[in-house]
């Protein structure tokens, strides 16, 4: 590479985001620079590397590059050294701050750097304001309160100059000191005008917002504290260099009673402790993480794999102990270096942090403060049974019989009627009054069957199977054939839920149905075939299950409750068979019967089936509303999810957000799996409603949860959503990082179209950010993937965009090369007998792109030839804006070819059809004025320029 090429690479690296990628690029460039033996380039590259190491999370490496630059500056001063003197003096601040963070660096070395800094500042006639500030920081670090107060006063009273920290960073340090010394109100007052101004520093406003978390909280500004946390953490979350500040946010979550969010933050950044930016940052984060994990009860934390350590779920308590040891050991190393006990005492206070004061909700995905797993709800949290919509526990008012068999009969009848209160009361009375040893076998078998029903209600399938087997054996030994077949049918249904017992289950339930058909009454026959249908439904044999239900009479043998269940099962089977209209009718029938019977459980199930099968989303919302009114606490979660989806489909995204948040909250409260999937849906709802910051926050949580579950396909789809949200927020680099990760994850033959799509999207983001050369590379990669996926139209579009990107990056040779590739693709597509509108569009726009590129090469005649007939083709597919754009280019080319008489009417017609005030209007007016000048109609040209406020010299 020539020196000129190396300088160009350095400029490109300077545009990269801080982090591991930029550092790797800088280190690769340094090797080439040293080989080229260009002292100026070597100096500037190391100056850039010093900044890159500090903000990229590897400050220890900056000590080496800074020392090299300082020695080079002193050894043989050159004119270029003087041009970079201000930056070199600025880097002294990085060194003082950085050296404090490594306990292996003697404190004397830090003082020596400070003294050298002061000497050079004095020699250059600079203010010592920032020197005093850094002497204050050293005193504060070692715990010398008197010296810290002294240097703080000097820092505040010494005039600022162009080497002082920015208007955001200076106040940030002041806010931290005021907060540490109990002057919270002063800290907030100091910060308010700073936040009201314009902050453009790399570290702001996230640093000052982080410093304000506790002052806001302690002065009663809870909403300001919450907003500061959300805004600052969003900006910090991707920066390894900011691990210390992230620890402050973990501590803030713990203090405000947001234990679940604190643990999520710990889990998200835990692996950063494997590569911390400094021991100080590791110490602080480990301490705040340990305090958070101590509030997590019996929860576990997912820890990613590292060298010598596999990925695993780790008990929060054990991890808390490990991190506490890490923090205290590091604090002891700092104290040994400093000769004080200040850091150990400070870490001890961090480890002792507990929730304090009123709960301050922070999460965009969890509404209430979840109770601790396995423990009581924290003070101030409402128990779930106290929240609106929770039905009270039902108490039976039925007079209970005294006979054992009558009690069991009542229990069975109540179970069939979904009267769980009477069911439980009858069984409790039986258990209180009777001893199984004194009862006949059929009675004991009946009680076993009812115990199985209880276990089934609790979703304890294994327990229900064991009890039904025991009941079946007793009934058979007692010669009770009919009740034995009823139990055999129930047992068969349970067994078909598991693959390994499915055949046994089907045999049992089929034989039971056939026996009951011969020997049982009408209700028993109906119930037998309903059980057979349910078993077949479990095995996804929809047609066979429907055939079984067809043998159940409409009145279900006179049992209306059974008729409601049969209608519901039929609706589900028809839905699975894609017979949607019939499914909806069956669900409405089940809904009607369940309403008449007052069985809320069946009403809910029928309403949810109706919601899934209706055509109109508004009707689905109505069905979900009915379900929500009568749903029990246990049934609320699926109803909330269904209602949220219906609201989103009905265009009521804001209302859907509330239901999704409630669903996530219920999921977390119950320790149920699936909250990651719900967060994904919630993130999308936030996106639809335009609340992008919350969408990003929740999508980030969802990606972590989905990765944890091993659901890579869903995690990748959520990453794609998140990349779009980041792009909408203007967070270009995080969006690109996600798209790059997706491209890697999708690197397989089955995923080529999706891989191509994300590469093209990355190219689009880069192109919009004027990073055209890198954009061109992404478009090229997308085109290659589209070619492998045999998607020629998409390949053409990607090549067209690549050519434009090379064109705007001033790399005309590459642009011409890609235009030639695109022309070959276009030629193949143009051979279609009747091109579709998308093909017509791409062929036309490829012609326009080629014309632009050829114009840039000075080949206006060839460019004009390419555009013949293109506007008409675009208008034929109603692409009127693009047609006008091409005609303006035609007008420009006619002027370049000295054909103003042809350009003038064309441009006048185009100008008349453009919306007033738009950018194309000004461009077209300018060209038209130029045409009029060339036609010696300068008065008309002047009037046109005046009308459109055009500069004649532009």
C-alpha cells in the first residue's frame, strides 16, 4: 500500500465506531504504517489509537501509544507534532484517569504523570483548571477527603480554557462529588442548565444522567430518575468502556426495587467481566451485580461460555458470592497500592445496597414488581389476588350427603359440571369421614379416580396416570365393568399426550368407547366418543377425531355440559383442519351453551377460539373482552395474549401494548416460560405505536431470553426487528452490528434470501449515513447471496444500489464495473415476454443508474441513449416520481450536449408537474434557468431564479 492509501485507511478507521472492530483495524494499520517508515503517519495513527483504546474498552494499551507519541514529540519535534500538540496535552487526562484504574501501577507513577502534565500546561500558557480536577480525582480515589475538598475548590475557581473538559463532562464530575457529599439538591441544580444545552461529547449526556440517578431519586424526582436511567442506559449498553457506569445502573435498579431488571442487566453484561476495560470497572460492576443478585431469591442466571467455562444456568446466590469475592479482592489490591482502606470500605457499602423506599417502576415490559421466586412479595407490592379482575375463591353452598358413595357421586357430577367448589367440598367431606380400609373396593376405586381428576386439574399428568391405573385395577377386580371403562378412557386420553405411551392410550380409549357404546347409557356413549376424539386430537389425527365426534348426538346424551365441551372440541378440530367457517360456527355454539350454563372456563375457551377464527379483528377483540371479564386468575394470561394480538390486528397498537405488558408481567410473576416470546411481540407493538426507545429496550430483553432458550430462529427474527428499531432511533452502529450478526447467523444454503436481505439492509443504512464505500461492499455481498439463491431481480436491485454507492464514494471505475454487471442481469430479465411491474421498474432504474455513472465519466451521449423510453415505461407502472426524476436527468444531459432547445420544453413540463417547495423543484428550476440562458432568454431565466430563490452563481 502507498502512503496515500494508508492515510485513506486511517481516515476510514476514524469514522468507525469505538470498540473491538476499530481497535483491530487500528492495530492492523499500525503494523503496515511501521513497515512503511512514515514518521508523520506513525505518530498520527498512534494518536488515533490512544483515543480508540480509551473509548473502545482497552485503556491499558493506550499507555503504550501515548508514551510513544510523547517520546517522539520530545525527541525530534516536527511541524506536524505542533499541529497535534493540543490533542497530546488532552491525552494526559486519559492517562491520569486510566492509571488510577489499574492497581498494579504504583501511585507514584500517576503523580509523576500529573506533575509532567502540569509542567507542560504551564509551559504552554494553559490554565491549570483541568490539572486541579485530576489532582482532585486522585485524592478522591485514595479517600483523602481534605485534599479532595482542596483540589475541588481550586478546580472550581480556576478559569477554564480549551483544554478543560467539555460543558457536560466537567459538571458530571461535580455532580458526582456533590452527591457523594450529601448535596443532592445542588447536584440537580448544577446539572439542569447543562442538560438544557447542546451536548455533543462522546460521553454525554449519558454520563451526567448516570451521575444524576441518585440525586434525582433522593430529592423526590422519581420520574426524572426513571427517564435518566432509560436514556443513559440505552447509550451505555453497547460500550465495554462504560462498564463502570453500567454498574451504577444495576445499583439504581436494586435500590428502586426493580430486582428483576437489575438481574437482567447483570445477565446481559456478565461476560464483560471476562474482558473488563480495567480492574476498577470490574470491581465496581462485580459489587453492584452481587448486591442485585442477593435480591434474586432462588433465581438462576445464564452465564455465557468462556475459555475453560461452559455456558450454564448459575444460581444467583452462588454467583453473588463469587462476584462479591471478586470485588473485595480487587478493592484490597487497590488499597494495598494506595496505602488506605478507602476502596474496601466503598465496596462494602456497594455490596450492602438493598431496595430502599417506594418502588419506582422502570421496566417497559413488566408492570408490577414481581414477587420473589419462592418468597413473599416485597413490601408495597400488591398480591395477585388483590388486583382487579381476580375472582374470589368459590365456596360451595350445596348440602352434602352423608353416604360415602353419594359424596363421590356428587363430586363426579360436580366435576363434570365444572363446579370445582362442590367437587372439592364433597371430596374433603369424604376424606374427613371415611377410612378406605373399611370401604368396598368399588368405593375406594371411585375415590382413586377422583384423586386422578384432582391431579389432572393441577396438570400433574404422571400422578393422574398412576391413580387412574390403580382405580382401573380395583374396578376390574371388583367386576365393575362400566366404571372401569370410564376410567380406562380417561387413562387413555392422558397417555396419548406422550409419544411413548400413545399407542397404549389409543387402544384403551378406543376399546372403552366401543364397550360403552354397547353397554352404557346415552350419556356414557357420548362421553366415550368425546374422549376418543380428544385422544385422537392429541395425536393430531384431525379427521379421525372428527369422525369420532360425529358419533356423539347433538344433545350429548342429555348432558348439556358435555355438549358444550363436545362443541368446543369440534371447533378446535375444525380449526386445525383449516375449516375456519365451520370452526367459528362450532365455537359460537360452544360459547352460547357455556354462557347459558354459566361455566366461565368454557366461555373463555370458546371466546378464544372465536377470536382466532373470525375474519374481523374488531370481532376478535369483542370475544377477548368477554373472555377477560369472566377469566379466572389462571386463565388470564392466554386471554391477555389473545386480546393483545387481536388489538394489534385491529389497528389499536397502543391498547395492545397494555395487554402485552400485562401478559409479560403475569408470565414473570408465575415463573412461566415464554416471557421472551411475549417481549418480542411487545417490542413490535411498541414499534408500531412509535415508541421506539421502549421497543428497543424490550427487544433487547427478548433477544437475551430467546438466546437463553436456544430459540435461534426466533432470536434472529427479533434481532431483525431490533435492527430496524435502532435505525429508526438513529443508532446506526448498533443497527449495523445486529445486521452483521444476522448475516453470520444466516450463513447457510437454506437462509440465502434472508442473508441477502439483511446485507442489503445494512448497505441501505450505510448509504443513508453517507458511508458509501462500505455500503457498496454490503450491496455487493447481498447481490452475491441473491445470485446463489437464484433471485435475479433482487440481485439486479442490489447491483444497481452498489453502483450508486460506488458512484457517490467517487470510485467511478468500480461504479462502471458494477453497471456492466447490472446490464448483463438486466439483459436476461428484459427477455421476458411480458415483464411484471417489478421487473419493469428495476430495468428502468438500472438504466437511470448507468446513465448517472456514465455522466460522471463524461460520456453524456451514451448516458442519454440509455434513457430512451425509460420515463414512459415508469409511467406505465404509475412510478410517476421516478419518471420525473429520469426526465430531469435527460434534461441535464441535453444541456451537457448543448441541446438547450430540446431541454427547455421537457424541463418546463416536468417543473409544472412537481409539488411546490420540493427539492426536485429547485433542481429542475435551476436546469431550466440554465437552458433559458443558453437560449439567450436571460430575462425569463432571472425571473425563474427569483421565483424559486435560486443563486445565479450556484
